[in-house]
């Protein structure tokens, strides 16, 4: 029985690629240095899978930024502003598209389906001249072959590539991206022909958009694309891989009818109904790559249950046509549990990271072929039983409190208009008030203190003193810049080496566990270390009150209390899979509610509860949207339903398409929302142009913090003017797109200075127009 891995993490067990990329971007190392690190990582990954007994090992899943940008490079679909003149796309052009450069902004970045991974959105139109401009897929296949590893090269499928794209600036929004299919297929044919010539026997096309709600024209595009590729694919075994959800019956019928296709990869973890489609109708002689090992979570597989599922499928598709696989790429999970030295043995026995999942896949394949490792299966069964019965998983008081939430929608007693009036009387802010989203850059000094505190080389008093000094520096800077509503910069999170505030809050809540090296790529070199929610959640003590109160004591200006919302904590964690997600979310909401009320008692009048990932968790199927949005929005309202009218509640959302959920955002009933806008060509503003009325405060981001580029005052003023064309002056806030922790002070200071200058310029203009 054969085994297959859809894809594997790229960063390395200790984020080797991250550091190599950042060193290269900072011009501290050469392109050759970066290439060597990448080659060593690829070699290690391929040899690991080969040594574990995996038959179908992927290549071309390694990327310096993301696989969609790699496909854009392969197709030569470089937007004109990057001045690419043809030939093989090099690092300068590639990273300019991803990160921008001194003269032009980056391409839009958005979430990869409903994950916390991101991709660079292709910008296409009728005039794009496609050409074969990156030979990466072939080069990596040859590289693996030279190491003695026969791989399955992986390409983003042509239809999914187009469906994940957007019309370029200046192109009609109604332009049919699928009309470009005949123009990109010739490039795919060139790549396929080269892979065949290099000795490939299998090829994998990732077509994850097949799990979306597609109309008949979109489904027909898959049929047309693979019919066109059929002759070129002749002689190859072709796997079409889907993941993240069930296929509709129509999509499944389209999939199994594709010309020239040998095998179908299906997510049987999140696609629970797809198994029924397979049992009803599976084409004779084709392979099923059964994704039974979860690629998106860190829980050990229930091997007995998976084996039962596989045996049932084996009876349908045939013993020699069933391949055991992961549900999706292992990119979305941590690399290797071996590197975790601080997790206790009980919790560790419940987990499986990417390296362990590779072993699970092979163990299931061997068991199906009659070579079951009884000791391995027995150990797995014991761990499953331990997790179900462990007293640390269940807290009766927490469950009772969450159950008591039913029957109320937890809305604040006064409408937002009246609350904003009360808040303005207390805060006395100017029109177009300026603020930032929360974090400020991590400095060398902060990192030094972090290392020394972690190594017990400095006392807790010294640690607290260092944090206070950093907060004072951040407060002073904001006052010098004349920002209206301040933040404390979140140094208490960064000093603890928490990659973002989700981890910081999770560390202080019961029911969470933490890793040392459980890093997961979010985009480019950016990695996060998601907490693990293994049990019922509660707040043993206040988490941020001391730091927020300390910061407020340093200034007369309003200081925001900074919290992460329950939905974002949920969506940015590895979540327990033994109860519905909404139940866990309600538990987190109650914990955050306690913190909000303690901040208010401590005199904090502006409290930001970030829900950066609310849109990210939206199910891929429209039929499931309403239920998710109901409990997600409700969870947010629970956190702040008890505060006074004069306490201003902010929330923040980043990098997603919000237009389709704008009414749910309004239903959150926040006083002010700050939201990503600049990198997505201000698409958010279109919803207001279309007549949606928004009465709360709103701050669409005026510049992109994920790029090192510093916007001018004029550029920011132009963005604000576009906002004023569709939003009332008295509700508009001025702020960056997101937090500033990934930037350097030499970038942050001039950018914020220009932002404040633009706001003041427009205040003067508005005042003179009265």
C-alpha cells in the first residue's frame, strides 16, 4: 500500500529559511548563501520522507514566499510597475512583487482559503503576455533526482490560479479571468514537457478551488483545461489534489470526469461528506489519494479510526488503487515534535507535528498492506484514551458559565451613535483622530533582555524595568509625533518571545499549552507559534492591566488597552478537536470579558479587542456562513457587553475580503473598527460606495506596514481623501493597516510622521471649507 504527502513545511525545524531570507533582504548575505540554505532544507525534507517510506514525495512545494507567487513567476505574469524586461525571473523582481521596493508598492496579499497562511494575489488582464519565466518546478525535480529521490512535482492548477487572481488596476472588475485559460495553458504545456523529459512519472496539480461554491461555467473551465492538457500529459500519471472542505456533488462529478487524470486527492478530515460521494461513484481503475491524516492541526491521528475508514474505501476503489495521504499540505502544522523539550509527557503524547504525521501516513499504509505495527497502534490508542479521560481537559465551572450564555445576544444597552457622543465628551479627540494598531518594532535591546531573562541572567525586577523603559520610549515617540490615541507597543509580548499577542494571552489562560519550536509560516519569512488549546479555557488572573495602567500613567492622552479577541485566539491556535469550535470560542470570550472589565476599572477608557482573524475563519461554503458568523460575532459582543457608554471599544481586522461580511462587522457593535485597506487597492471602500451605511468609527488603513516602503504625506492624504468621499468626516480615523512589530524604527518614524502630517493637512482643509 502506497503513501503520499501533499506538501511539507519550508521554514525548517528552527526557522532556518526565515533567518536566511531576512539576512538576504538586509544585504547581510548573498544570493548564493540563500540558495544554499534552501537547498539544504529541501535535501533534508526529501531524504526524511524517503527514509520514512513515503512513496509519493512532493517537489516544488518549497517556496521563498508562496506557491501562488511562484506560479505567477512561472507564467511571467509580472505587473508592469516592476519593470521586468523578460527572461528568467530573479530575486529582485520576485521579492519586489512580494514586498514592494523603494519606488513601487507590493502586490496585494490575502489569506489562503480559511487558513492563517497568505499568498500574493496575481494581477491579471487581457493584455498580460504570459511566458515561461521560472523553471523552478523542473529545477527542483532534477535536484531531488540527483539526490536519489524520485518526486512528484507539484503545480498550482491552471484553473485555481485564475480563480485566485484579480483584475489588475485599470481592468474592468467584470473582466473574466477564466478567459485567460487559453493563454496560460501553453506555458503549462512547456513545464509539463520539460518535467517529462527530466524523467517525471507523476505530476500533481493542486486545484483547491474545486471545494468552493462554483457555478457551471467555472466547473466547465476545469473540464476544458484538462482536455487541452490531455495530449501533453500523455505518459504521465496525473494527480488532481483538493483540500480544506467537501466537494459538492457537481464538483466531484467534474473532478472524476477530467481527461487524462489518473488520481484524485481528497481531504477526508474536513471533507467528511466526500467519503459518501466516493462510495457512491468512483471511476474504475483510478487512484484515490485518501487524506485521512490532518494537515492543519497537531493532534495525533486516531489510527484505529483512520484504518477503518481506509478499509471501507479499499473495498470501493481496490487495494492497489488506494494511497494513504495527508488531508492537505503539512505547511499548516509545526515541523517536528522532537524539538519540543518543555511540553509535559502527557500532552506530548496527544500530539503529532509534520514529521510525526509522515510516520502516521506510512504506518497506516503498512497496516493496510498487512504489516501493521501493533506496538505503534497500541501506543496511539493509549494516547487517545488518555486525552479523553484526562481531568486537565475538563473544567465544570467553565462549562456551566458557557452554557449560561444561551438565550442572550449580549448587546450593549445604548446604540453606537449615543455612545460615540458620550465618548467624545470624555476623550475630546480632533476630527480624523490618529492612532496605531498596537505593536511597535522589536529592538536589539528588547531581544537582549528577552534572551537574558529567559536564561535567568537578569531578575524579574530588571525585566519589568526594561519593559517600562521600552513603553516610555514608545509613549514619548507617539507624543512627539502628535498621535492622538496611543498604544504601549506590546513589549511585554515580544520580550517573552511571543510571536504575536495571541500567544501572549494564551500563555496566561488555562487550557493552553505552548511549544518552543512549534513555528508555522504565515507569509514570507513571517512565522507564528500557535498556542495549543487542549482543555476548557478560563482566566486565572488579570493579564494586561498592569502594563496598560503603567502606560496610561505616562501620558495624559488616551492609552489603548490591547487585547486579542476570542475568535482570533481561536483561529490562530491549534484548537482541540473533541468539541465544537464555537463552544471553545465562548469560553475564551468569557475570559476576555473579565479582562475588559478589569481594564475599565483601572481607568482605561479605550480598549482594543482585535479580531484580525474573524473573516479568516469563515467557512468555504456559503451555506455554512450564517452559523459561523452568528457565534463569532456573538463571541465578540460577549467580551464588552458590560462596559460603560464612555468606554470606547475598538477592534481591528487585517488582510481579507470584508465586503461580503460587512453587515456582520456592523453587527459586532464596536465603537471603532480599524481595518486593512491600502494593499488591496482600497476595495473595502467600494462597499460604502455601494450604499452601505456605517455609523461607528472606522479607520481603513492608510499605508501598508508589510512593506519596508515609506509612503509620502501626499500619498497618505490622497488615500484619506478617497475615504472622505464615501465616509462621514466625524467617524473616520487615520491609522496604518496593521501593527508595526515587523518593521524597523527607521521605517516607522517617517511613515507615522507623514501619516500625522496628512491628517493635520486635511483637518486644516476641512476647517477652512466650513
